[in-house]
C-alpha cells in the first residue's frame, strides 16, 4: 500500500510541475516569435521538441501551425503532457492518495482542475492566452503553497518533493539546451541584441529574470546565465538546487525507513559528477553534451526511485 501511495504523490506533483512548465514553454514560444525576424509557424517546432511532444503532434497533424501547436500543448487530450491532461492526471492521483493529503491541498488541487477545465474547455484565443497562462501558474502555485503550509514533513511529503524537483530539473535542462542549440538564428547572432533578447526570454520562462538581475545586472552573458540556471544553489529552479533537494529528500526517506537506497547513492553521485565543476569546465566539455548527460542521469534516478520504493507493487 505504501508503494501505491508514494507513487500517487510522486506523480501528482510531477504532473503539477509539468503543467506549470508547459505553460511557461508556451509563453516562451510567444516571446521568442516576437523577437525573431521572419519568424513563422516553424518556430514552434523547437518549443514542442523541448517539451517532448513534437513527435506526437506530427503523428496526428498534417501541418505545423502556431495555433495548432499552442492547442496541442495546452489542451489536447491526445497529448499526454498537455497542460489539461497533466492537471487531470494530478487530480486523479490526488484522489487515489486523498488520505495522505490535507484538506487544503486537496481543495487547491481540485480547484486547479476545475478552473483548468473551464479555461481550457475550448480553444484559447491569442487575446486570452496571457491570462490563461497566468491562471495556470497561479493555480499550481496555490497547490504548492498549501503543501508547504499544511502538510506534515513525513515520508509522504518527501515523495511529493521528489516528484516536483525531478520534473523541474528536467525542464530547466531542456529549456537551456534548446535555447543554446536550436533557437539562435545563426552563429552571427551570438552576442547580438536579438541573442540578448532571447536569453532574457529564457530567464523569464523559468522565473529567473528578477533573480538574475539582482545578481548580475542587465548584462546578459551566456556563461552567466548558464551558471545561474545550472550551478547557483540559491535559485530554486537551477539544476544544482533541484539536485540538492532530491538528495535531501532521499536522505530523509533513508532516515525514516532505516535504509539507504540505491536512489540515494545515485542522487549523491549526480551532484558529485555534475554540480562540482565551474561553468568554464561545463562549456569546455560542451553545454549540449553536459545537459544530455544530466537528462540521462535524471531519468535513471527517477526509475530507481520507483524501483526502490516499489511504486507498482
């Protein structure tokens, strides 16, 4: 029974984080399209590739259009990672583990689902898109806030946090990767005004713009931004911050159950391997190659967590 409850909480919070991250990617696509010369519908392909939903779109659509891409990412029931599908998945898992949640968390989750059903029940117009995306972020943030404010810090809380930070780390890595290797119009654009606008857009897409400006001012250096999103332990969406929280919560579970699992050791190894270098070493190795390795390690860690805690038994 513990495995099923842990699984439900883990995936409930993964789905909530995925819904928020997908809404941020849609907003990023909108902003980037406005900064690119001669941009067209094809600009949405790298955005969907980042979210991992491009192949599904191409399999069910004859042509790529901006409206089609946004609708696919926000509300398509055929897309297992759309915002609407993710929020529905979060609510379904919340129902399965209702007794492990406080009343406030359940109400926030159910309210998030009901609002999403209303706002995404039909195609979202371009005029309404900003307010709908803002609503998604606010509603998922409300669930997160009630979780922090009302849930007992026990093993159930740890599984919820593991789902959140595993999904968040994956998203930050993908956004950084697609910016550096896909979104630049050409090598000549590096360091140009259009490049700087796009980097600022990426910062906004992970709510890093304000924090970055506090630390670095208004100069957008690719290395500074990469350092901030990868190695800055103070920023709650950086890879280093997420990896640290994964390690901490797996450590709490090890203490609760009196046994250190393979996943716990893998989280510690992930930090040693990827979060102990300076940014120059990361660029020397290759940012794209580095992120690919991180994504593989995160996927392996997620699978090991499910195995160690017998999610499907």
